C-alpha cells in the first residue's frame, strides 16, 4: 500500500508515536490531523533527505535492507535477521532497529491470515528512498562514456549448450580427484565463446562452488550449474563425465532462456562467500541502470556489505563479483581513454535483478558450499 493508505489503517497510538518523533501534529487526539501532518511533513523530498542524513550508520543500513528488498511485507523474524546483518560493534539491537522503522513510518503492522503479524513497507516511500539513494552517489560525478566496452550478453547460455555438445561428441575423462584432464579442458575451452586459462596448480582457490578449485571462474559456474540441473553425471567408477538423459534432451530443445536460471543459481552459490550479495547486486543495478558509472564509486557504496573470505579481501571479492555479472550478461564493463573503469547494467540484468529476490533464495546443498582449497 501507499504511505497515505497505511496511515489511514494505522491505530492512533502508532500515529502519535510517529508525530512525536517528527515533531508534527498539533492535535494528538484527532486521527485526521495526525495523518494530514505526517503527510505534509514527509511530503517534500528535501525533508526526506534531511531525515536520511540524520540516520545512524546502522539505521541507514537497515533502511537499505528493507528498501532494496522488493518484497511488500516481512515477518518480524525476517526483520530481526535484517537488523542483525546491519549492526556493528556497540550499535543498536536488531529490535531497536525494527522499533525505529515503526516510529519513522518505514514499517506498518498488518495482519495476514490466521492472525499472523507482518510488517509492510509503504511502496511510494520505498520508491522515494531508492531515488534518494541513487542520487546520493550518482550526482557526485559526471557521466562519462567509455571509449570501448565489453559485453557478453547471451554467451553464457550458448556456452552451456556448447559444453553439453562437447560431452555428446567424445568421452571426457576425469582425474582421480574428479577434474577433467587438462588436455581435454584446453580442447573444451577452444569450443566456447569465452575461453579461459586452466587453473594453475599453484595458489589458493576456494569458496565459489564444488569444482571451483579445479576450473577457472566462468567455466566452474557453468559446470556446477550443469551438474546441479542434472544435465551431466560424474561416473566415478568409469572415471568419466557424461550427459544424462536430461542433458541430451536439453541439447535437442536448446533455447536461449536459461540465463535467468543461471543467475539464480549464481546468487545461491556466491551468497556463501558474500552473504549480503542480494543487497550488493541491488545497489549495482540502482547505480548503473541506464548510465555508466565508475567502478570505484560503486565499490565505495557497497564496501560496507563486503567482508574478507579466507584469503580473499573486500576488493578481490568485489572485482570477482563484477566480472561474474559481466559473464552472466548482466553488466557491460568499459574503459575511458584515461583507463578509468566503468560499468553499466544491461536491460536483461535489470530485469533479472528486479524479477528475482535474492533475499529469499534458498541456500544450496552442502557439497556446493564447502571450501575446497588448492595451493
């Protein structure tokens, strides 16, 4: 519902608490007076910006959590979980953040079926906050067009098909630890639109899937997705990886419609090393939809939602995330004459981010989340 509608349905005690917080509403015994005052007080964008600037860091993070998540209603447990994700050392409790949301009019109690208590975010207020979020950072720099850019729209789906075709044409052998032999990896990479170098036997690789330590970034995602969907089977007894019946059927009914499902799988896979991935992806869309923006600006905005994962620092995780969104066809990555890095969300990326709530995607099975390490 809209803010005005939720005010109308709110009880007078809730309205009094809101009016006391904002210092408006002369007649606290008149519901109509309270509603009119609150609508007037929060009606201007300048006033809303002042409220935004006055927030504590934890309150601002909590507001991001409820505005960037496009769901209309939340349970109290979900909101407390969001609150916990927003807190730093010595900051408010999750319950305090929910109470703040109620007092400021970000949240309103509603009842939905069998007296289950839920809280709703006013849709128009959310939209106004999102506009302010984007303006806070996009206005800091003049938009620049890159001299060259890279785009991989549709190529991930095509390479999934090419990978399955490769398996259909020859026996693909596996090493004792379950990886495709390197000489066949090189043959396979040559058949794909985006060829990657085989993983070096030196260095650390961990945290982005069940076969990430054995294959390069993009192909490991394709391989894990094909395995997850049941298109391929790893036969440990025979020492081969081959197509399943589902994989054969997929080749016969090839369509470029699987990119959205690969993105959903990626969200679930990468959420393990990057727990707040849903928030970060929403921010990237908000800042780079229909415009080029510097990657360092985006990094500055989302860095509070990134934490080191084993030996991977925040910057490395951010760069990995940006690269994978490009591989998924969601981002274009450009460069200016001065070597300034830029990104821009594609139309399909925007549609996927707004059509899939990464906040509600279930965690993958344990075999995809265990940290496999190669040194």
